[in-house]
């Protein structure tokens, strides 16, 4: 059977973690109840799941597999929470090791000059909210004490989960980024693997997991 994508971790006994609104604030529930986009039907392959994890990052770390469109939050005992994500277009993608330097709920968005040139006319500033491309949460990546300008954040286009269309940032469904945000601490190590980095290879998948 063909795998849906190249997997970073051996996905043995994959267990889907049901989405829950326990982590959501009253503001989250109010804003997401009136989101200006249709509720997306996320493919099973990209729904939040607990999987076996065989790399060496410490629990609490984040690893992004750009090839497979997955973000892993590492748990103890060789497990991880795997989230489906949107990654950057190849020319726009960022790879490397960073740390979480800032966290923000319902962040505003200030398009860069590069985004304006590439995407056409854009406003100079967009207030935080469900129509904002940053979505419900922003996790800001820093390297050497400086903002890399790359983020892990929500999205107002959840239908694109599993694709490479962003300006380089890692986008998640708003429900998933809220879940991740509540787990992540300041200073958390974030490893972003580049396309065809050699790290992602075919791994054993549970035949019940939908692959």
C-alpha cells in the first residue's frame, strides 16, 4: 500500500486524539463560532494523533517534517502528538533550529514587504480575529535571540492543511494550534527539517491509521 506521505516517526498503534474545546477560552469559542470560512473536512492522515516517535529530541520539543506536512510535539516514552500542517512553498520555506521566543493569543498580522510584493496589494495591518491569516495563536520562532520572522500559527484556510502554500510559516488548524500553544513553554526547541533533508523516510505505519 502506498503511504500518504513520507513519515518522520514510525506510526505504530496510531491513536487519534479527539479534538476538544477544553483548552479554549470563552473568547476562542465566541470567535471560532463565527469564523468567516467553511468548516474544513481534514483528511484522517492529517488529523491530530498520538504516534510512536523514534528520534532523539527531548520531550517538550517540536519537530516539523516539511516533506510529510507534519508537526510533532514530543512526549515521554517514545511518543509524540502529530498534527497536520501547512508548510511554506519551497522557495519560501525556512529550515533550522530555533526556540520559542514569544507566544500570543489571536495575534495581529503585519505583512512584510516581501509578502506584499509576492502576493499583491495587502493591508499594512490586520487586527487579530478569525479572519486574520495568523489565526487563533502565534508561536514566534527566535534564533540567536533574534526574531526569525517565522511562526507557527493558526489559519483562516484550514482546507489547505497538508499542502505547501504558505510564505514560510507553519500553519495549523485553529483548534490544533490552541492545543499546541497550551503545551508549549517559552524557550521550547523547534527543529524544522528541510525538504528532502534525508531525515524523513518511509516508516512502518499502522494499517488501521488510514494510510
